[in-house]
């Protein structure tokens, strides 16, 4: 079973490693790799906070922006004709406009 924890806009996975008897964490939904662990929930949470804070500090020292996870919310301004055509395409596909747009954007992004 995988659980998650959130801090400062970042989400981490929580997976128990039975061999080492620790909870292993990894920040999700960003390309940069941030991992940490803890022997208890309190230690895990503290190490998660320290890992995120350290990542943000390191990015600042390097002069780069820390990667932020996508929220899953996207606001678009498009021409009314395109909007109407998208609504019709979604209806023809039998899905909501949000689901149709997600599938279309996913296909275009890959």
C-alpha cells in the first residue's frame, strides 16, 4: 500500500521497506529526484520537510527555479469557435470536455 504526505506544494510517496525497517519517500510529479527516509512517521515528516527545503535552497544557490508539481488545473483562453468545436467533439466521443481535452493534450504532448 502506498500513502502520501504533502508539504509546501510537494507530495511524497510513503512506502515501508521491510528489509531495512524504514519508510522510504520520494517526491512525486517532478522530474528532479528527491528521496529521503525515516524510521518513524515523525522522522519521515521531518526528513521530507528538510529534503524539500534543501532542494529549494540548492536551486536558489544555483540560480534556477525549483520545479513545482503540476496541479492538474489548467485555464485556457481560446477562440469561441474552437471552444464550440471542442464541445461538439467531446460530445461525439461521449466524454466530458475536460476528459476530451485531457486526452487530446496527452496525445499532442507525446
